[in-house]
C-alpha cells in the first residue's frame, strides 16, 4: 500500500513533515467523482459515522417518544468538546430516558475542548463520563434502548440490540459487508467496523440525498442533517474544525471527524459524499484533506473561498505568534493553478 | 521520497494507521551501522539538539562562572513538562544571571505535563514563559550571554552571538553545512537548522565519545551527558518517554525528543549515535522507532528487554482501560524472530 503524499507541513521554505492518505468523492449511485489512494481497503471510521449510528434512534420513533430536541439529536452525532452545554444536554437526554450518568459505559476523559478542560480543573473537578466526547452518542443509545424496552446494561456490547441496530444502519447505508474480520473496539468501548472509503463516501451521499434508503431511514437522515446544520456547536465545539466549517456553509456541508485521521462529509446540493483517511492517523492532515475536497467541489464565491482557505492550508504560528510555516494540500490535492 | 513503513498502529487484529520514517545508527567516524529510508535529506531536529545547543554554555566557562548546578545544565538540554521543579530551576538559572522571566523570549504555553498543566489551572493561574518546555534552554542562552558580556536582548535572533555559537556547535559536532536554505524558525523563536539524519546520528556518537571534538568541547559533552543521566526528570518529566527510558538505562542511553517526530539518542558504550524522523511528524512513531533501535543494538538482559518492550510497542487502552490495540515496529524495525 502506498498512498500519495496529500498534505505537506512547511517550516520556513522547507517541507518538515508529509502526510499520505486516501480519499473518495462518490455519489449515491456509487459513481466516483474523484479519488486518490487506496479506497477499497476497509478503514475504521470511528466517530465519523456517529450520524449513521444515530439513525435507529430517530427512525425507530425513540427520539420522538422521549421528546428529544433537535440539539439533543445533534449531540447524538457529536464528538463534543465537553463544554457545559454539551454536558448539560447529554444529562438532559439521559434524564428523558429516566437515567443518569451512572448508565454511561463510555468511560471518562478530560474534555476535548481546552477551555472546557481548564474550566473543569479550575473548579477543582475531575471529568465524568458526561465529559467524554461520545456521551451524546451513548445517551442516544440509552434513549433507544429505553424507548424500545431493551435492557440498558451492556448496551455498548456488539450483541446488544442497540449495537446490532447501529451496525445494520452502517451496513445498509454504506453497502459494506461488516464481517467479523473488520470489527474492533472503539475508544468508548462500542464496536467499530472497518469500511472502505469508497463505501463511506457513498454512504454519506445516500445519507444526504436519501437515494437508496428506505423512506423511514431517509426521513431520519433528513432530520439528522437538519439537526447538525442547526446546531453545529453541538457536534464539536467552539473553535473546532467541524463546527466552524459547518457554520461557514450552513446546510451546504456536513462534516464529521473520526479518530486516527478519518473524516466523512456530505455536500447535499451536489449529492456527493466524501471520505478521507490520513495513513498515519493525523487529524491535522485529514482536516486539510477534507477542506481541500470541499473547496474543489463546492461552488463558492470569493468570500467563501477565502474563508475556507485557512482550513485547507492553516498557518502555523509559534508561541510568540510568529508565522513559522503552515500546511498545504499536495499531490492530488494540490490547489490547481488559478 | 518514499520511506518505509516503520510503525503500525493496530486496532484489534487490523492495522489502523501506518507511520513511515527514516533512521540512522552511526559511529563517530561516520560508519553506518544501520539505516533505513532517506538519511541524507536535511530534517529539522528541533529540540532534539538541545544538548548540542548547550555546549557553548558549558565549554565557554559560563556555566561555572555562574555556578550552574548539574540539574540546571540538564534543564538547559530539556523539553520539560513545566512542573514546579522545572519552573523553579529555570527561574534559579535566570537569577544566577541577574535576570528574571521578563528576559525569556520563548513565549508562554501551558505545561507539556498534564499534571503540571492541571495544577496550574486548578490554582487559577496561567502559564508564563517559565512553563515553556524550552525555558531551561533559553535560560542557558541568557546565562551564556551574561557571562560572556553580550547584550541579552535579541538573544533568540540568528545574528546574536548566542545563536551563532549554538549554530557553530551543531555544525561542528554533526559535520553538516548549515547554509541559508536549511534555516527556519523554531517554536520558541530561535533559528532551527535542518541536518541530515546521518549527520545527526554521527553527531550524537561524537558527543557520546568525544571522538573528533576539540578537548574543551569533548569535556563539555561529558559534563552534559553526566548531567542528563543524573537528572533524567529534568530533561522531560515524570511519566514521559525520555525520562523513563533514561531512568531505565542510566548512563547507557541518552535520548532526546524533537518536535515533528524527531528523536536523537546515543549509546555511549557502543560509541553509536541514533537519529530518526517520522515522515508525518508523529511523536508516537518516533518513540517506537528509537526504542526499537535501542533494543536492537544495546545488549540487554531479559529484564531490561521486557522493560523496554512497552516503549517500542506500547499497548493502547480505551477510556475504560480495555486493551484495544497497540503500536508495533514494522518493516526494517520489525522485531527479528527470536
């Protein structure tokens, strides 16, 4: 396997580091609009498919039965910063299911958001599972279990109906076979299934368009897309890539990070889904890749193009604020001469 | 440029991410004992050469004139965690030069050490330049300037005698030509000069043996090696790779990280220097690489081999402490069948 160099990290005039990767831009019928690198090798999407894992919550009627708000549905799709709003929203979801933090099986970690993390330290507190970036997804799983009359203990296990439903949704939307050989354990203890980038991209095109999905599933996808577009700060947090890119483009772009250098995205107006993976697992590379692809496909006016540029090619500054270099898309992602 | 895959990140039974890189193990005469990838392309060593940058401080007599302690000399070579001991030691160095934190040009950042960072937050404080992981190096620069009668302002600039002396030491020890094309600005605002891995490795072999160095420089190198071996917690911090590996091996191993996936090391008893760079800049990959090389060359008993193993092939656990995968050296660094 030798994927191309797709992002270069410059220091002064020299390339300091290089990221390789693969990516696919695919429509709902599976037609590849653009691709680079190995796109048929299964990769773990990790948190990038939280919106697919949230489909059963919505389409089963559980979200409505528990009167989940749009912000709560967005949080079910989030890798959130652990800020107060995220923690309170996750707790509210659990309360609607008659549960509390004790039911969460995701484990605790310090908030992803630096401000949230420092605030917690400053308050002399330590993180609970509510601060885990996956707490909204887990609260969603618990809401589904509760509304469906399933036991809530063990909801994170592959054999539990909640995880079987999530797996079935991923398999249906992406069209990928999720055999035993592609299963591993995610950071929050649920199973994660490796899926080829081509199938992930097609899945996000289908999620965005509803093409090929059962009507109930397509309707759930529309609600999820509306929820994340209306609450981009729920999906990640202030200052973070996913939130800021979605703020920039509103309903035109859905974008979601996964650990180890994966990003999935959708451009609904074009009917396209996008999926990238940095070979080395670097988030900075995956962000530059997905931003470069958005810039390549989405029709943008000059203002929007300028606003997107710092995401595809961020400037690196040192501790004194001096510009020391930056990232730039390279190889198949290099900016075309204009 | 296509360096080999040298570290694989496993999740379950699958490779989730892959790191490429290059490395060299070289003796003081320049004989290559082992190499993989491109070792003649200049790479920015960043903080990995702090021990070379500290040579002028010691060999000029400045360290003795200001009565710097062994711990303070170790801190001059450090990328420290910003723990209390580091901060106090840096402040003490400045005080010996009649200066204080206001003279530091490195900028401020939150302590690298998570415990130190949380403690600072908990105390309601924000970081000062003393918490910058480079504050010991900068305090060393200021001590050199003071003892030499040079102005202290602008000591971080390439044209200042302090930086000219540091550059000359790197050029002398590594034998690399440091022309204009290889200079950029480091995170702490001093110049950083790109040096081929082959030359870096040879430089650390010369530093460890004194071979090819002027007597005064060789003596300074011996003092620096003794200082870091006696104070491994000064060079990084509790729980960090460099400190823990040096604790494991005492004077047998010197190891130092640089940003963007660089590590340099020396094995004095073998007269060997080591230098590696992960193409993508990942510290986790560089650590696994340098640990694998130490294990390949240093004669170790079974206990020491077992102690080193988690550094070359760390286990990855999730937020619930469940083992989800791990890193493993690959390709040219794959463990030989035993």
